[in-house]
C-alpha cells in the first residue's frame, strides 16, 4: 500500500482534525478507498467528524451522478433496447419470454444499472451511510450547543441558596453532561434516541429531534410520547403533544425543519430498495445498532376520534398511579390542543381532585389503602357513596362549608350531565333528584353534624 494511504491508517481518531483530513485524506485518488475511510471512522469531535463526512460525500457525488445518468438513459431508451432480454438477464431465470411480456419496471432498470457498475454501486451505498451520519452529526452539535442533553437539575438545588449551612457542604459530584458520545449517537437508531430523550425528560432535545428528523420519527411519535414518565407534569412537554385541527377534526402536521429541504437522490425509497437488493450489505460494519422498533407505527395523521382515544389511554395510565392532579392537568392541556370529547374525563377528574386534595382528612389517623383514589374507583361509586366520601372527615365546625364547596358542585354536575343525556329524549329531567342524595345522607348523619348545618342548598 502506498505510503500516503498508510499514513491515514496509522492515525488514531484523537489525532484527526479538519487540517489532517485536508492534508492527508483529501489528496488520495482512490474514491472508493477514501469514501470507505470516511465512513470507517467515527470521531469524538463534531467539527472533525463533519469535515470527514463532507469529504466522503464529495468523493461519492460523481458516482451518484453517473448512476443517475445511466439510469435515465435506460429509462429513455424505450424500444431501442430489448427490455424482454434485460428482464431475463436481471432475473436469471433462463426462461423464454413471450413477445407481449410486460416491459421491466424502473426498479428493474435501476438494479440493472447498479449491477453493471460495482464500484459506483458501492460508492452509492457509502453515500447513503455518510449523508445520514452528517445529518445526525449536525443535530448532535446543535444539541450540545443548546445544552439540551445536559441532565435535568435536581429540584432541591433551588433551595440551596436559602440553606444557612450551605457553605459547610461538600461540593456536589458533577453529573455527566450528555447521555451519549457522538459515536453512540451516530450508531444508535434515531427512534431509540428519541425514546431515551423522552424517558429522561430531555424535552428540548426531543423537540429538536422531531424538528430535524420528523420523517424518521413521525410514525413512532406516540410510542415516543408514551416513553415520558407518567408522573411528569404535561406543562413540561405540552409542545410535543399532538394538536387537533378544530375545523377538520384531524391531527395537525408537525413543524419540520430538516437539514436539507430537498432529499438526496440516494435517499429516495426506490433507490434505497435497489441498493438493499443489489449489495449494500457490502458494508455491514456501517449499519446502526437498531433496537427493535415498535411493531405498530402510525405514519398517517390521526382523526380527532383516534386522538381522543390516545389521550384517554394516557389519562388512564397516569391515573393508575394515583396522580389525579397530573391527570387533570393533562386533560386541561388536551382541551387547549382542541382534542375533542374529553369533557366527561375533565368533569370526573375535577370532582375527584376535590375529594383527594380539598376534602378534610383525619388528623389522628395515618393514610391507608382506603385513601388511595383513582378514576376506576371513582367511577365504581354511586352518588350516595361519593357524598359519604366527601364528608367522611367533616366536623360540626366544617360540615356546612364542606357541603357547599364539595357536595353542591358534585350535585350540580350530576344534574347537568343528566340534562345532556336527556336533551333528545321526551323524558323530562326530575328536578331535585340530585338533592335527594344529600337529604339521604343528612337523615343518616350523626346528630352533632346535622345540628351544625344551618345553610343547605336550595
């Protein structure tokens, strides 16, 4: 091997800089060797990695142009060529073709072009690897510059300034600045990276990934969102949630700003398929470490009803953990995003939140299993049971106020819901029926409580 090539081989990754790339690798004439060398290394420095990938793309551009030109010549040749014979050769079936056999497709012609030029085919395969890595390298640089890969600060850090003993504390152990090295980021499937950002609550980084790589992430957007821990307040990731168009009742498209507005020719689906069928496996070492992707992607925009179904499932997942306040906040943000048909969930969570957070509690008794509340338990209760739960720990001093602020709003919701259900019915709503639930509770209440009630709802 020539000395110039050996000089590059002998370099360690840490020694490679943009100047070294320009002085050693750029002058080499073997385009396939240089392109493979550019794909063979993944550096830790973003600037050097960018320079390496740009050189690789430069050295594969001629092969890309040649394959495109040859392919267009085949397509435009029309009847001047013998398409039936070409079809026989490409499929190597050795069978006689009828004169009226359908002419080969453009996919067949593209595969023929690739098979006839082995070097250009390999260069085109390398180009597909290089162009994907360059986009990811630019994204990684953007994430580092914004600091969005840094770990989330501990919520207790904001209290340290008020701690009179703070000066005597040992300095905290520094946390790693990024969950990935550049090498990890380039060799990890982008969907897995997005789910990792979601699970570690790096929402600014996740938003950047959606903006720069929406084409790859959009079919898996809901799987990515479901990776966000249920206990996290939706305020922190509301910008990532899907929005419903009020007029069309369909999911709105997301903002996309890829690094290249016009995809490279090698990125076209038919070209990728042809490369895969004709030998892109020549470079298995350049494949990403693909974690198994979810089996049910959603590449199309969802209808309003489908969005509602997803939001309801998310609400149930949050509610299962007993996080009533988080579930209620999620419903409120869903309403702001124009997600339809969540009124019932909003009403129920509002009433349940009053029971969990506003109802009086027993001061001398520790909380137990009976104090664990969620929507499933709430929905299983009839109105008398709900009223008993609201007033379980009321005292003679608080009973009247508890009825006004807890029970009366609940009865109002019952009446409003009944009126909506009977809106198209000939049956008239029985006024005062909800109040009877309260009267039933009063009849069974202790004398010290009933004697303290001076104001009852009309």
